[in-house]
C-alpha cells in the first residue's frame, strides 16, 4: 500500500483585479509540501496591503470560513479576487484634484428698487447653493461618475415690496421662482412712484406664510389685516410661528416683525401692503436616542442573526445557537412631511455594535462525529445567516485475533468520540476483568468512522494480587512489606548523656503484578495504600541533667511514616549570675552563681533567682529574670554613695558657682544730654538652686535628693521714671516693669535738646543783644516741656505776647518784640490795646504786654501728689488755658494718668478735679492759676531687699536730684508766682 505522506504537491496563491481584466496584482511564492499536510501560508497580510491601496476583497477561497487548506493533487492554485474601491467626494472632502467649483454652484436672486429718491431701499440679494457628489476610483484616482445634484430644483424666497411713506410700488410681490443648477440666477426691478392719491379710508395689509421648500406654497391662509392709514398694524407672528414650529417648520426670514419691528398701514388704495414670512422644513436627527413619531423604528434599528442549527444526533442533538447583532444608523428626516432624506446632513450608514460574529465551537456528542470542528468568526452582515451542522453516528469496531478470526470473548464496540474535537474518533478499550487487550494502530485518514471495521486486538496485560499472605516468586517482599524506626539521640552533656530511645512500626500493602509485562503496577486494580500496625510513635520525655539545659523538653508524639525518623536533643551548660562594678568589670572577690535547673522541665532553669549580697557594695537589683538559661547575666553593683547638698551657702570644690547661682541685672542707659546725662540706673536680681553631689566621685546627681528648681529673689524689675534734665526732653516717660529672666536686660533712654525762644523785631530780624532762653522742661514728665513758655524780658522792648505756646519741644519759636516808640505809634493809631498782665493777678510785669489784650483769658493746672511720700508731686496736666466760662474738663481728663498710676501700684485717695465725671469751668473772678489736686498713695508692699536697693539707688541719684532742684524751682515759680 502506497504511503500518501511521501507524495509532494505544489500550489500558488494569486491576487487578481476583476476591474482590470483579471490583471495579476501579486502572487505568493511557489508553496510545496506533502499531500494532506496543512499549507503554512496566510493571505491576511497581502489582503491588508491591497486594501490599503484602495482595493476591495471580493473572494478569498484560500481561507474560506476559516477552513485550513491542505496540499492536494487536485488543486495547484487559489485565486483571491479584488475590485476597485470607490470614494464619494463632497464639498467637505476635496480630494483627487477635485475643486469646489466641480461640486458646487451658487445662484442669486437680485431685486432692484428704483424711484423713491433717497428713500429707495438697497438691492435685496438672496443666495441658494447646489451641491453634488462625484465618485472616484480609489485605485486609479480617476472620476467614475456623479450622483447628480443633491437638489435638482430650488426656490428663491418671494420678496414683498417694502412700504415707503408717500410712494406706491409697481409690483407688490416678485421672485420666488424655482431654478436649476444650469440656470441659477434671477433678477427683478420694483419701481416706486409718488402716491398722488392719498387715501383716508381704512387700509388693508396681508401677512403670508410661505414654504420655500414647496415652491413657496402658502402654509396657512394669509392674514388680512385692516386699519386706519398711518396707524400701527396690531398683529404679531409669534403664536402662528410657534404653531408652525411644532409642525416641523423653521423661519428663514420674517418680513413683518423680526427683531420687534413695528409696521404701519399705508395711505394708498392702489395696492395691498404685503409682508412675507418665509419658512422651510426643519431637518431633524432621528435615531434610537432621538425617535420621532411617524418614523418606524425599523428605519434606524435592526437586528441581524447568525443561526447555527444542529441535526442527526437524535435526542442528543444540541439546541441551535443564535447570535444577534444590533444595527443602528442616523436618519435625516423632514420634520414637516416626515419624509426620510437620503444622504441628509445627519444620515449615516448602518453600523453594527460589533464587527464580527464570534467563533462557535461545535459541541462534542458521545457516539457521533461531524466534519466541522468550529464555525469560524465571520464579519457581520445585515442579512440573517444560517449555518447547518449534521452529526453522524459512529460505526462499530469488531475485535479479531492475529489470524483475522473474530475474538468471541470480546464484544463489538462503537468508535469513541474525541472529548475535545467532534471531527475525531478513537478505538475503544476492550478488556476483561484481569486481562487487557490493545488494538493495533490504524490510519484514521483512510477510514470512514461511520462504517463498521475489523481491528486486531492483542493481549497486553494479565493482573494478579500479591501481599504478605499471597506471595509470588517474581515479586520482592520489599514491595509489600516495610519496617520503619524512630530514634531519639542525646548529646552535649558529656558522660552524663542518656541512652538513645528507639521505637519501630511495621507497614504492609497489596500490589498488582502484571504476569505479561513482569511489572508491579503502583496504580493497579489490586494495589492498596500502605497500612501501619500502629498509628503513631509515643512521645519521649527528655531527662533533666543538673547543670545543663536541653533544647527540647519532649520529643512529641508523631504519626508513623514509612521513612525512619531521627531526632537529636542537645544539652548546654547553664548560665550564671556575674557580679560587675559600675564600669562593667567583674568583681574579683565575688564568684559567679550558676542558674538552678527547673526539675520539672529540662529546657528551663528557675525563672527568677536572688542576687547575692556583696559586702561594701549595693546591688542594683535584688533578683534577676532569666530569659536565656545558657546566657550569663551581668548584675551591676555600686559602691554605696554619700550625697551632699550644694548651693550658695554650701559650695563644693568641683562644682562651679554658676551651676547653682546666677546674678542678673537690668541696666538703663541714659544718653544724649551731654554732661547732664544721668548715670545708668541698675537693678539686680539673683537666680539660685540646690544640687545633689555624690561625695564618692564628686559627680552631680540629676534629680537628686537635694536638687531643686531654679528660683529668683524677685519676679520683676520695678518701673523707673525717666529723670528730668533741664534743657532736654526724653523719648520715654518711664522704663516699664520687666519680668526677671536668666539673662541681663539693657534699655536705652535718649534725650533731645529743647528748642529756644528767638526774639525778633517787628521786621522779623533777630534782636542782637537778646537772650535765647531754652524751653523749660516739664518737671513731672521728662518727655515734655511746658506747653506755655514765658516770653523773656528785653531792655527797651515789649513782646507782642507774654507767653509762647510750644507745639514741638525740639523746634525754636520766634517771638515779635516792639520798641516803646512803635508801641506809642500803634496805640495812637488805635491799632494796639495795651494791657499790663500779671500771672497771679496781683503783681504786674511792667515790661510784658499782650497785643491785643484779652480780659477773658484764664489758666489752670491739675497736680498729682503722693501722700505716702510727704505729698510730693509725681505728675501734672501742664498749664491749661481758656476763656472765662470754658470747661476745663473738656481740655483734660485724669482718667489716663490715674490708670498709669494704678498700674504702678497707686490708689486714688482724693480727686479734686473730675470725680465721677464732675465738670470744672474757668471762673470770671479767678485771679490766679486755678490749681486742682489729685491725691494718691502706694498700695504694693516692698520687701526689705527692694527697700535696700531703692535706698542705694536714691543715694546714687541724690546728686542728680539736687541738680534738678533749681530747674524744678524755675518751673514751679512760673506756675505758682507767689513762690520765693
């Protein structure tokens, strides 16, 4: 018999162009192989290449429905055919050299207006566009043809002659004709003439609603309106347009009231005013998301099916499989007529929701076979597809022996269907209880599995059972009987190691022996699992050995195994307590103390042990907790310490004083007053604490028994009022209280020189021999000068004003002086009224004149005195000036000063100026400076140290205070003239 696999065949795959006389586009190489072998080639890449060049696949017989082609004597070539793809070119998709003019024609309708002079309307031009689609060959790039104009005819809008006051048109309506792309243009002229016959009768007007998509047919009946000439036409298109919008129309132009326009009746009986409202049909998108009444769903949604129908397997026949694909498209619909517009602006081609039907594996049916393994994946089509699969019943296999005689003891059985491939079958197994027959191999490619066939069967196996009771001379007893041992060995304790502990177990089983192949079958029909004569090895307790610890306390109970088990228990020497000093060195006179065994557990020692006492040392712990029984534990011992207290009263040689006593101070530096600058003012404080020191080693013990926190001998530095320096004023009234910190505080107070009074003559020139007195500093506030300064006396001169009001203590003030001759001249001209003034109302100042005089001027002052310090004045308001009857309390309030004094530790005893909001006035009979007194006294207690410091400070300042007495006297004498 010839072997077909040794015959060679060749085949070629050719790709041809049906639109070019079967011209060959490409070809495969010459493919060769044995007949019946699969052709290892695919057309997919070349099809993709040609498709990219514009070709469209027509037929691919090489890969028909996924069937794998094989080499054959009957076929030496395959022809894969293509046609040329076509592409539609539109105005939005210009390609292949196509120009816009090839696809589009524009037409115009022009209406000219003449005869109305300057009122003549401008020409009205309407435009329409004709578009068409050209078809090009995607392969050659040449035009194949045209799909014609999208609209063969179109209508221009009807134009109504506009109304012009005083004129009559010769035509009311023009235009609106239907044109084609061949003759797309139209032109009209409307001529106006003067209205020679003005009418007083009611006039008519007409509003027409025209459908430009239906040759300007009237959509609704025209609206005839009447009214007096030159009156407003009372009509609106709104309601009518809403109604037409609901019917599918949209406005193209509104010649009546677009943009809120108002129309008026004309004055001519010769024509009826006409207004055109032009509408067109709305084109709307219709699809699954946007349905429209009147359009059946099947126009935009379909379901295609591929049905796989099975037959031939009687009641085992599988149910048919139905694959469904939803198709959808967008429609362009004329909303007015419900007409579907092909190739409309919204129109799309049908699109499936999936591109292919998935492949379906043909089910395997036992006892049957098919000729198709799988329904391949297939591109979806809008039309339904049915695939039919027929099952064929398998034939019988008849067992025969080597001589071809039927084996009567074996039954005939049908071919066995393959579990995974419905096109394949195999020979059935045909065995007796202890005998197995094996069929001779056959070439399934040469047989028809639907027909009966004789097959040779040969005895291959004969099985018998073997065990400890039924032996076999060819079977080693080790195959069904075994002994296993469990041994525990002890080591690490030298000659104290216990003897080994040994246990054994016996294993048995049945095995299957093949007397034909002489083999033992581990998974044979008589083979059983191994079974032991006991379930487990007993647990073995580890013996306790004094001075040693084992790593295993009990070798646990263990299930028996077929392998020998071996365990090792290791002993290690117990650890010990090692006494060490503070430096970690072992104490030589102390011996290590070994850990004691736990007599109940060989793996442990006692969990805690008492630390031994050592003379002269203090143990740092009384017991130790043992975590690792073989690891030594070092225990620290400390020489018993002797603690001493260290502070200012008990110093210590190795401890520096700044560790327990820190002096601090606040220093006020006065600058800027030249040689009058006051000396620095210093306030001191001291921080102290106690330390604990170990007298054994001189080390400071943190948080020791004598250790205290830092304390200070006072909480804050007192506020210090800035000293008054004659001729200078300071930048701050006082240095306020400061909290005492552990750092020194430095404060700087700056003095600035006071301004001067500059006498000048009536011409503004300085008087040569006149003094320039410096402003007098306020004795109660070093930051101020007296607001009102006395004018100096100058021989042969009198000042214009007896005093000067100072606004800026640093700036000089010019004062005008007159000679006596000038004063006489001014008096004689009655330009000057002289008045001799006195400060106290009694004595006069013969050389001081007020220019002009004022009998109503009065003065006052508010002083603050300290009753706890011999009624010494500690603050004042400065001189207050005003007219008789004025409120002094409007010029000054004691509230702010009292608040500052209360913060400094004073309390008010008596308020003689404005208690509880009292009011004070400048009195008419007041002859002197009115003085009001506020008395206060100190409330805060000062400890002895503070008093000593205050006394030292006051002595240091005594000299400075004496220097200020003269200045104070000058000021007080100015305020209180009766003082000597």
